C-alpha cells in the first residue's frame, strides 16, 4: 500500500492523449479588404437607435426582454453550462453515504454447509451503515478532454444565444420597416383610388355630354376598381406585419398591434453605414464564434475516445458499521473497512474503440468544414448586404429626386387649372402621376431601410 501512494504523483502527472486544439488561423479571404465600397469606421452595435424611431427602439428592448426564441436559447445555454459543471464535478473524488437493513436466509444445500456449523443461524437480519468513496485518476487526460469539450460546448451555446439575439433584432426591425412601408402603400393606394374614382366620374359625365367614348368610360372605371382593390391588400399586409411583430416580442396581438397599426412615417435614416474591417467579422459574427467553439469541442472528443484505449486507474474505499442487531451496530467490533486501487483495461473490444476514435475524428473534420463554411458565408453575406444597401440608397435618392420634380409638375398643373388653361381631367391625371411617384418613393425608402437592417445583421452588430 505505501508503494501505491509513492506512485500516485507519477500517475497524476500522466499524459493527455488526443490532439491539442489550435484555433484556425484567419483565412486569407477574411484578411482582404472589402470588395464593395463600404463606409470605413467602427460598426455601430446598437444600430436600431440610428433610425431615430423611439417605437422601433422600444420594440427591440421589449423583444430582448421577453421574446420566446431568446428565452429558449437562454435555456439551452443554461443546460450547456449545467452539463459543463457536471463534467467538472466528475474530476473530483466522490463520497456516498449508504445504509441498509436486510433479511437474509442462507441455503443449507449451498456452497457452505450452514446446517453443520454449530451456532450459525442461516436466517438473520443485517444492519449496514457507512460511506463509500472513489476517485478515478486522470492518467491519460480523459477527464481533461471531457472538461475541454464541455467548456467549448457551453461557449458555443453562449454564441448560439447571441446569434438568436442578433436574428431576433433583425427580424423585429425588418418587420417594422415592412409595417411602415405597407402603411404608406395603403395610404397611397387609398388616395389613388379616390383620384381614379373621380376621374371615372368625370369621364362618365363627358360621355353623357358626348365628349368621350364608351371605351374611355370602361377604361376609367376599370382603373378605378383596380386601384380600389389594392387598398385592402395593402392594409392586410400591414396588419400581418403588426401581428408578426407581436409574436417576435413575445406579446399577444392585442397588446401591441392596435398601437402599431396607427400609421407612422417610414424611418428615413441612416444614409451611411460604417462597415468596419473585414477581418473583424471573425470576432463579431456569433455564428462564426459558435462554429469555432463546436470545432474545439469536437477536437477534444477525439482525446476522450482515444483515452478509452488505455487502462483506467481508480482509488476506492469503504468504511462503515455492520451488525446483526441495532445494539451492536456502533460497537468497535462491527467496523468494516475496504480500501485499495483498481484498474480496468479493455484489452480486446473487437475494434469498437478504434472505430469510435475514427468517428470522433470524422466529426471534427465535419466541424472544421462547418467553420470554414460559416466564415465564407459571413463574407458573402456582408459583401451582398453592402452592395444591396448601396443600390437601395441610390434608388431611394433617385426616387426622392423624381418625387420633387413630380411635385413641381403638379404645382404647375394646379396653377394652369386655376387659370383655366387646363381642365379638371388634366389636373386629375397629374394627381395620379404624383401619387404613383410618391408610392415608388415610399417603396424605395422602405427597401432602403430593410437593406440597412440586412447589412447591420450581416456585419454582426447588435448582440453585445
């Protein structure tokens, strides 16, 4: 026994099998400059406030406090952390208290001739009370690798929760822009329907007076009905966006939808979005961070599987009191003691362990491929989002300029009608043209807002 304790430091200083994890070096693609001409500068993390819309900011705050998707991700994070703590506890010695009272009856025809031994009763009651202790020595680093894997999975769950947070904020903002854009579309459709209805009425009067053909009347009435049909469709899409926002923030429709369905302008800002340095995506995007942590966990699993090839060394001990009667249970003669080392070694397993090692190695290779895919996907998403935002910004600028010209033209048409140079029909047609341009301008503004949301999300801002 003393020799065993002399060997204990040697056992505790054993090796750790399996590959040591090294974080993948940044790829050359991630170190390259942006292909798209984005605006340099640090990425705005609380980007939803840049739209200067208090209602949007309040919705994001509410979503982060009560959204079901986020609560589910937080529960997964809590589970992963609990599993990590459980694995860490497995590295420590265990102590278990036990107690039992059993009725025993020995066979007279068994291995021991109970009936021929004087003074031995083959039927008796046995009281047992004591403690059992055990400690598996982490000689090959199996427990160490298990802790590494559990820690990495807990961190992956943390970044998974951050990814859900980023997605949630983006969906709330995107749905909010869709809500305001469809509300503006509904208002434009309503105004256009009224103008077309008036134009159809005047065309009918001209037909009665013999100044218009029946074909002109039919076309005018058909246009009016088409315009009127667009109103309920836009209103329905606006209501659907309000209900979707309610679900995202974790509220019943009646709690937030009535307020959201009150028309409000489309947020117009920002005109420029800072995109930062391309390589910063590796640190800022939570999906990349999660994929990297999953790779670390899969690498540690190889060491766990490899350790099963080698013997396991443990120390165990049992101390307690055992007697046939309660009165003798705590007597000195009733003390029992068992202590010593144990070893188990799977000498032959039919190739099962080596197959499990190959499977763990394959899972690690798959995790490495997923990490690479996450990096390349983030770069592609970001370049696409920058390009889309720049295009949407240009389109919105052109639409705004066209609207200014059309407003000037309508003002001129009003003056000509007031002076008697043009009739009422000409003014109504100018009004229709203005409403059509206003509708396109609203659509361009909404598209620019949604493109801005997509860019912020692709850049990974918002989860800190």
